[in-house]
């Protein structure tokens, strides 16, 4: 089979009325998918009180629930790089279709559960697979739609997701209290699954599928490539070989794991901790709403600032804020104290994980990012898995939340230390990776060595 590459003539930067670039439609679609795809993991702590209620239909121990949540994160960690590779290989649109079907099916089955093994199967496996498909290849695909201003596009994407979570978290708690377990999850199946499947019809894998340029592309940029499947597979293989030789490739998953270990404890166990202090489930669920609303600012501005000034210092600052604000929970007893904590913690939390797409561009240029981002999500989900199981065990043995709050602080500050060991973000680490490709597979057929220090983000990339 011959390997063919084609360079098309792109006459227009947009195909929408009024000059709106289709990249912003993609941002809106992915933000909606993120809201539903991550809604269950973000609001998992709200499920703990009804699942552990001794007078309810389940009555399971918090240690058992912690093990189920850890299974969810562990399965997601294993599936994340596979989902990222599949996204790079077959495109985000097919992955979104699969994610929508899985989400609707999982939510429906979750409404039927009555036995512990069923919860482990549906939540721990099926929803974990849904999370990996919804978050890794789809979110990584945003990089291909922006040649410049990726930070702004990413910030809007994550900020919109924060608004959605802020709305869904109290609604989730309200429905569990008022209409029960089954109706809550069946409603999510219909609304969430139906929305994702509907939006799949509008998603495109890349600008070239519409015959347009990425947002911010200029005449000096290499023209978009439309490659045969074998040639795309070759580029993916070579790019992944080069990024694996960098220290950043291995450090970034570790940082993501430490950061997610730090905030994962808060997202899961702050709700039952507040309920233990005498706060109602609905009021406690609003902690997540306040946290999510406060995180909107840092979700929006962290990628923008990271693109402008370098990701290292911005991500380190957010992790430091995330860690230190947990100290407030040691003295929190009244509802206002929990809301104060949520507002301050949300500022650090929102910026801790929203800079990865930007730092990937700064370190690795414009290559296919799904597999790379998948490994970073593996680190993140492993952080969640280990600390969720550990925290559940600690609470089960000690009956206290003090130790797990201390662990949350330690993990976040550990992430700060590892960030400081990263390379500066002012220089692409693999500027010459395309030299390992045949000329017809390169972004520009006569591309020569870019020279050490070439930045594909321009002078605004920052110095990390």
C-alpha cells in the first residue's frame, strides 16, 4: 500500500457566518462533554452518604466505597494512555461517539444496582472507561484547532466545565435526597448521554476536515497536512519515540499524580466530613459548587498566563495554594467556614491541572498529543486511586479525617517540588523530531533542523 501525503489549498480561515472560527464551536462541544464526562467523578463524594447510610438501601462501609472509588481511578489510569492513542489513531469524533454510548449505558445500569459487585462493575469499570474516553482524546484534540491562543481556548474550555460542575453538584445532591437513586442516574443517562451523542454530529477531528486553517494560523506557518493512514501512524510513532526521551515526559505524570492526590482527597471526603459536622447533604454539596465557581477564574486564566509567562511558575503557584488552604479544614465546623475554604481552595485547584495542554505545546510543539496527555492522565488517576483507597482505609481504621487532610497538603506541596525540577518552557525540547521522518511526512517538505531553542509558541512562550 502506497503512502500518500497531500497538501491542500485552504482559502478561508473559517466556515461560519460572521467570521467566527469553528475552533470556538469545538471548545463549546468539548466543554459540554467535559461537564457530563467528569460530573460523576467530581461529585463522587456526594454519593458516599447515601451509599453508607445504615438505614438506606445499601449500607456499605466507607472503606468499601473508598475501594470502589479507587478501582474507578485505577481502571481509568490503565485506560487513559490507550484512549489517548486511539484518539490519535482514529480521531476524536469516533471516541466521542463511543463515550456517549458508554455514558448513557453506565448511568442507566448504575440506577439498577443493589449489590456491591454491581457497583464495582458499573462504577469502577464502565464509568472509568467512559471517563478516559471523554477526557483524554477529546481534550487533547483541542491542540490541533489552535496554532496560537491555545491558552485562551483551553482556559475557556476548562472554565465552562467549572460552571457546569457548579450547577450539577447541588442538583445531584438535591435529586438524590428528593427523587432517589434510580431517578437521579436515569435522568443523567437520558440528558447527558443524549447530549453527547447529539453533539457528536457537529464535532470534527481537525480543521482540515472542514477545509480551514487552525485558529491563529498565519501565512508563515507550514500548510496543514492531509496524510494517508500509514503516514499518520508513522508520524505518531516517531513523535512518541522522541517525547519519551525527555525528562519532562516522565515528570509531568508524576506532578499530575501528586496534584490530583492532593485535591482528590478534598473532592471525595470533604462532603462526608461536612455531613459529620452536622451539615445537610444538600448544603454540603454546595461546597463543591463554591469550589467549582471559585475555580472558574483560575481555570480560565491559568492556561492564558502559562502560555504568556511559562507554565512552571504558574502551575507551582496553584499547587502551593491548593495545599496550604487545606489548613482551614482543621478548624472548620460551621457552614461558612467550609464555604470559605472551598472558595480559596478552588483558586488553587482550578489552576493545578488546567495548564497541561499548554505545557505540552511548549515542550513538544505541534505533534499528536493524545498519547502524551493520556500518560499524564494516568498519573493523575493513579494519584486519585492511591489516595482514595488510602484515605478510606485511614478513616475506617482511625475514624478521623485529620491524617488524610495532612496527606492532602503533603501531596500538593510535593508536586511543587517536582515542578521546580522541570526544564524551562521557553524552548521546545524536541525541535528536530521531524528529521526522523521521510520528507513527505513532515509538516514542511524541506524542513531543516529548527535549532536548539526554537519555540513554536513564539516570544510569548515564557521562560518557565
